[in-house]
C-alpha cells in the first residue's frame, strides 16, 4: 500500500529526518558519544522504566532502578508467574520503542510540544526519585545503593535539561529536541535488539539479557524472543510513522505549543 506524506506533515517530517541524520552522524564522529550522552541516558531511563511499569502492572514490586555511566541500566523486581516475567522482560526494548512512537504521534496530533517535554521531564524525575533513590534505600540492598549517586545525578540532570528546553527554548528548538528524543528511543531500541540478537545466537557470549530472562521463564530460546521483539518493534514503528505522515484531524493552534506563555486577551 502506497504511503504519502501529507502537506502539513512535511515540515515536521523534515525535522524528524534531520534528527535521525544527526543521531546517525554522532555514531561515527569522534567524541560524538559525548554529545549524545544525555539522550542515551534518557533512553536508558525509559527502557528501565518500562520494566518497572510492567512489574507494577502485573502485581510485582520494584526494588530498584539504576543507570550506569556507560549507558547501561538495571531494574530489580520481585518475580511473579511466567506471564508476569514475560511482560516485564519484554517491556524494556518494546517500551523504549513505544515511547518514541508516542512522542512522534503526540507532536503530530497537535499536543503542545513544550507540554510533551515537560511531561517527559516529570517522568524521568519520578523514575529517579521513586525507583532510583527511595526504593533502594527502603529495600536496603547494598548492591543497589552503590549505584544510587550516579542514577540520581543523571536523572535529575536529564529532567532539569528537558524542563529547561520546554520552558526557555524556542518552539522550533523544542520541536527538534522532541524529535531527537523520539529518534534516539527508536534507533537505540533497534540497535540494542540487534545486539541482543547476536548475543542470543549460538555464537553469542552467553551474556545475561532480557531475552535470556525470557528463555529462562518460558523454555523458548532467547533468539526466538529477540526475533519476536524485532517484529513487534517494526510494527509499532510502522504504525507510528503512518500516523505521523497523515494529515491532522483538526486545525492546529500555534498557541498550543506555548503552555508556559500567557495568551493575549481579546
């Protein structure tokens, strides 16, 4: 089926392409990882937050959420039944992909881009304070406590940065940052799934991954679960992109992108 980009979607589509291009360029530019580091931390928080949310939805508790300087992360939860473990293990990569897709849909459906950034800021702050700080202290897990300082510093810094962009940046900059966040969520999820695919293959190193957790819970090989996640992730992205390039259902009020600014009275 042929997919066309609606006229009103083209400016945002070009901005999204620029965000994707910048993300890819930073992979190859020396020290480009330094520039993309805050975005990598953001994606890690979303990934780990997916695990935490799935655990809570399935009736389990979250003991800690941590983010490391290398961009990796860990979330410790209580173990439920097989279905619960499947949902929790799947919620990391698919959660990041879904969040990126939601960002794309929100900014195309006339939701204030500054509000999207402010909401993302509050989400990161909540994950940091509740699961990155409060829960490890309450659980008294010394292993988790060791990771608390960096997790809290990183989470607060990312949250403050997002809110600062939402509050002080121009509309165009705010839109580009949001597009960049969406691109990073999607691209990092795809790259991570590619890595997990090779780690899950017969030639893999046997490193513990979410796919290995799925295999342990179900008895189905990790590589099978990785393939399933890749298919689902592509489907999520496909649906989001179709909605992104479609025409808006309603007129867009430019003032809707300015939630921090007052409207002039008539």
